[in-house]
């Protein structure tokens, strides 16, 4: 019997749900998302684990219009680069460099 290791991707699934709940608790409409420094830090850690460079996190903003509750998309701004990050539960994040 083969055991699959999914613990490495657990933080992404937890982050996705936690950030959705945070936005709902803050009373924000789906099209308007607040900047969240803790989200920026968590997303930066995730992309660093995947081999991307993110020096000094500046911000993370959810992309309005394309973000779905089950597949959040963020614009992550770092000192050295900007990324579009799609958090996929139980999988590696999909990362695209914007600069």
C-alpha cells in the first residue's frame, strides 16, 4: 500500500480557507479585498518552498473578478519581483512572475 504525503501542501489548503473566512468576517464584498500582510507572508513562504525568490514582502492583494472562493488568486509584491499566485488546495501553488 502506497502512502501519499500531502502534509507539505496542507498549509495552502488551510490558507485558502482561512483567508476566505477572514474576508467574509471583515464584511468585504467579493470584489473588494483588503491587503493582508499575514497572507503576504504565508504566500511568500509557499512560493519560496517552490524555488521562487521573494525578498522582503511588500503586499498581497486578491485579484478581483477572477478569484473564486475555492481557487484564490493573489498578486504578491516583493522587493525584487511581483508574482501572480493561484493557491490550489492539496497541490503546489501556480506561480507566474509578473515583472
